[in-house]
C-alpha cells in the first residue's frame, strides 16, 4: 500500500490543523493505521493509532487535543490537531501496519508532512 500525507503547514500556538493520509488501496481491513512524528534532533514517536475496529489510542502528550479517524470509503485517515503548541512542531508521518497470513507485521510509511507551530 502507498500512503500520501498532506495538510501540514505553519500555524500559531493555539491553532488547529487537519492532516490527511490517502492510501492507494482499501484501508478497511488494514489492522492498524497510525500517525508518528519526528521533531528536529529527536527520535520518531508514536502519536496515535486506529485499528480496523476503529479503536483508538493516543500518546499522553496529545490526548484530549488530537483526534485520529478514518473514512474507509475514501481510503483516507485523518489527524485533527487542536490547541497546538510549539512542542508539536515536527514532521508527521502516516503509517499502516498489515499483518500477513504468517502473522508477520509489515510497516508502510507515507512521505511525511511538516507541521510548524509558532509561539
């Protein structure tokens, strides 16, 4: 599966952005889709996940501010980000985890979209 992330940009602290991740195939059966981010000089970190069942999980740093969702009909996953602060500045990557018939997990990555939050 190919993933294309979009929606990043420059926003002031307290503002909002919505990221999109368009997939090249149906996402309804993808086991887990996720958003990661990588700030300058830091390791990539998990931001949020959504399972095929639509169960979601969030990193503590974004819980209550970010919402992950997906539209299976559009083969697209979203990340609604509210109350942004400068610590949210990072390149955001979308990810798909597909478990194969032999129970091996394959990771697929989008190209990343830059989010910059000014103070």
